[in-house]
C-alpha cells in the first residue's frame, strides 16, 4: 500500500499509509481501537475503496479490482460462516474455479489441515466456537490466496482456547505459504505471532518492526506505553546520563538538563540495600514469578519482578534500584 | 383513536399474560391470540350482527334486545377485536427477546412487579407496542368493509360512494388525498414520538426464560375469553346460521368465487414477491435503501384499499392496454395495494447477510453468484412468509376488488359484501366461513415467523 488515505465523513480512518508485506510473512496490525486497523484490512480486500493512494497485490495494481477478483482470503471477526451450508460447502465456496473433480480433494486436504476431517457434514451452528473459527480459516485458505487477512480472529474465544488455537492457526498459515495481515487488539498476541508488527494510531503507522524492536526499542514514550509491561520513570539529563531516583541510565546525545522518561520493565528492577526506598503496595503472583508494585518515596509507582519463592508481604519497606544502565530513554 | 387505546390495552395485557404468567402451553396461546388475523373485519362485523343485531341469535334465544351493534361503538368493538393481534404479536415477540438479565437485575434490586414493569419492561417493549398500535390505527383509518357493514360512515365509505353512486372521480380523489394524508400524519407523528430505537437492541443472551409466578388459571381464562370473542364468535355464529336457518343455502357458483379469490390472490402474491427481490438485494445500510424502507412503510400502511383500487382504475383507463374490467385489473389493484408490504418482507430478509455477502466476495465469487448462493437461500423463509401474508391480505381485500372486478367476476369477499349490503346477512355466512377456512393455512405458515414479516414499522425508521 502506498500513500493510502480513506475517510468516512470528516474522520480519516487511514491517513497516508504505507505498508508492504512480503510473501510468506506474518504481519500483525495493532493499535488502540478506532486507529484504522480494520479499515486497512478492508481496503486490502477491496471491501472499502481508498480515497487516494495505490494498493498493489503481487506487483499489479489492485485498486480497480473488485473484491472477488483480488484473490485474498478473509477471516472475519464473527466468522461470517454461511449458516445454511455444511462445513464442506462453506470450505468449498471459493473453489468454483477448480474442476469439480478436484474440489473434493482440496476440501478434504484443507479440513485435514485444520483438524476437522470428521465434521464436514455438520452445519456451522452445530459446532463450538473454536471449531467455527477453524472452519472460517479453512474457508479462507482453501482457494490458496496470496494474502490472508485476519480481522481479530480470536476475539470471540475464551483466553484458554485462544492460546491453543493461536499456535495451530499460526502453523497452518506457515504451512500454506500465504502472506498474512492479522489485526488484533491483543498486544501480546500481536507480538507473539508476528514476523513484523505494525503499530497504528489515528490512521497512520506509529512504529513498524520486529516484535523485539517494538519491545526493546520503542520509538517513543507513546509506543512504550502502548506496548506496556513497564513503567515510565521521570528523569533529568546530566553529563550524558538520565538520573532517576533509582540510579543513572545512559542517555547519549540528549540535551543537558532536559526532562526525559526512562522505560523501566519489572525485570530491570532489583532489590538492593543501596537502592531507593519504597513500600510494597500490591503483589501479582503469576506462578513462575511475583511482580511487586512498589510505591517510592516520591509517590511514583514501580513494578519489580522477583522469583516465585520470594514472598514479601504488603506494607513491607524495600529498597530498589535499576539492574542495568542501558534502558530506553525518551525525550 | 378509540380503537387504538383499546387495542394497546388488550394487546399488551394479553402479551404479558401469555409470556409472563404461569401459563402452560404458551405456544398454543400465542397461536390462539394471533388467529383472529384470519377473520376479515367485515366477517367479524357480520357475525356480530348475526348474533346481536335485529332478529339475531341473542334476540331469538333469550328474547333480549342488546344495544344496537351498528354505529360507532359497534365498529370500535369489531375493529379492536380484529386488530389487537398486531399489538399482541409484536409485543410478545419483544417480550420474548428481552434480555432476562435486565429483569433479573431489577428483581435483585428489590423492585416490585409493578415498578419492574414500568421501569424495565415497558421502556423495552415500547417500540413494539407503538409499532403494533400504528398498524392497528392505520388499519382502522383504511378499513372499509367492517365500518360499511356496521353502517358507520368513515372516509373510506365516503370515497366508495362518491365513485360508485355518483361517479364523481374528482370528489373521490380529494377524499382519497385526505385519507392518505391522515395515514401519513399518523405514521410520521408516531415515528417522531418513538424516535430511532436501533440502539435499543443491544446484546442479548438468547431467548428470555424468565421464571414466571402464579397460577396460570386466571390468565388462561382471560385469554380464552378474548379468543372466544374474536375467533369463536364468528366461527360459531356463521356455522349456526348455515346449519340452522332454513333460508340459507349454498349459492350456485360458490366454488367458482373461491377459486377466483385464490387464483387472483396467488398471482398477485407471486408477482409481488418476485418484484420485491432485487431491491432487497441492494447494499445494506445504503442511504437509498433506508429511504426506500421508510417510503414503503409510509405507503404500504397509509394507502387504503379503496384508494389503491381507485388509483389503479384511473391508471388503467389511461393505458392503451385492454385490462380494465378484466380479472387482470383486480390483480393490478392488489399489486398496487400490497407491493410495499412485499418489499418490506423481502427487505427484512435481505437485511441480515451483509457480512456474509462480503465473505462470499472475498472467496472470489461474483456478486450475482453470491446473491444466488447465499443471499437468496437465506431470504427464502422471509419470501415464503411474505407471500403468505400478501396472499392472505389479497384474499380478504374488499374495496379494491369491488371497484375493479369485471361484471360477473366475484370473489368470496365481494359475495359477502353484496349479500350483507342487501341486508341478507344469512346468505353471506357461507362465503364468510369458506374465506376464514381458506385463510387459515397461510396464517399458520405466517405465525411461525409472523413477527418478522409483519415488520415493526418503528424499528426500521
């Protein structure tokens, strides 16, 4: 997509968007709700027409192609399975260009891929949510689309099932060789499944990169805040370092005396007698570890990760400091 | 106005009784309460006269003279009994789809039954009640047969007399315009009052299954009484008249009248449903479609049959086609009268599969193929039900048939009319009974999805 813009009334849903996906790549689109993720997906599918800009599929301009000629697969949020057709008929719906003799084989093969071989003759309403999800995926994949588009495919599944299905779906996509553009509102999911993550805000790209880029090198404080799992600690720059109440952090190239923010993740904070004083106000136990929320003397809140066995009761005074001097600093 | 108030009280209370009392066999009661829809209002009027009129059953049996059924109160009674099912059907459907957690929340907050009804249930069913009341009110404005039989002069009767007795087309046209304006005013006022209720739908958790309390006995008694009056009274009195009155016999050609009625109605219903499909396939939510729906509701429910008949007659006279004074003219009048309802029914069925259409397109199927394989199969139940509704309405349609039938062409409705306007009510009993029996099967078909097809005019606004 090159310089694509789409407005609804006065609102620009997608603004001057550039986005490239390579064959076989899984790209996730994340961002706050209303940031234009779903509109982007619908633009690629041709379900919306861009006001301006260019969309190319496999090197050919697709802007004028109607949806049915684009050869994309779309997994809808609510699946949009055809309620009056069996699972097999749903999966075979897009196979009308194949000769009849081959359709059967492709349907069988696709059902095997999603593990629904013996449910082919059921109607969608007879299936569980997870099974419907896989039918939707199979239907989108059966015609072997060059691009697979997924619109929050797991939002109707409970967390347990979601974790399970996520890995399955990812391996199915990898096997199929399609490029995938996957919209999700779940930040963790966006990082886990992606080769590349695109973070959108207000219709444009805020940061795009590998999951570890976004995690370790967020472009600015907003991106860091959206990715989450960390605290932004105020600091002031002095002699190339940002000095926080927890210790110094390298801040090369930032103007002397300027106010900055340091991204501190729970694993970057250690309990140390030489650290800043604070009080434990909350504990979040997640099995493998404890995350303690510490209220510092300045009033700021900080999260500190400790091994599962380290138990500190609420109200205890602790001293904490940074484990490293190499943390992201934002002007 | 009078009828509307009665209809709301009767329709809402019967819906509450059916859906929220300890009544068993709810679906039986639901059907019983909606069955009066098969009885054309003029037949109900006829049977009221047979029972309570001069030399009627009541007079013969108890030698008691009941207050004369003719005039305002008699007409109001008949129209109430004939139109309360509109309110009943829409209200009971709304009650059933009401999220039970709302009522449970009110119960947990310790509200009494009355305040639960006023604060929680009534606001939720208000659009349905208003929709039903609108249908009933518009029906009353446009009714011709019942008020004519009850000798209560309303605008529709005046229009009919202008054209048949005095051949005064201009006068009839002016009166028709007044009628349409009246209907349109009611529709617009009502949709203004209720407002756009799309937001009201919200998320719901399957069908309501609110625990109901109390014995079903008094409820059953009340409902049975209403059903008895609206349905039992006409059936019984017509049958009584036929089998006990010596002067009554089956008129020659009754079978032909029935066949005429069925054939013209079936042709009209089929054409209408076919015509209604393409507009219903239009993109969902497009401005054009919303405008169309609004317009159809307005036209479909505020143009009385007598006006549709008149308009068709005038158009056919101008056309170079040899249609006027043929059975084709009758079919044409039905088309004019009921096409809007057909469009609404098809629209109700075409509204759902928006995302499904998109799914079909992303799978590489052309729009026409998607329509044929996805949209139409999903619309089919709505189309069938719409066909049944229109067939039923055509079967009962009186004034348009009267105005446009060729000489010698009679349907059941016109025979009933001819006999009762000559004062020989007894002779009208046979065609009336046949008409009710013919109307029953399509209604049975309808009842399974009646609330969809009847369409709540306020919901789509």
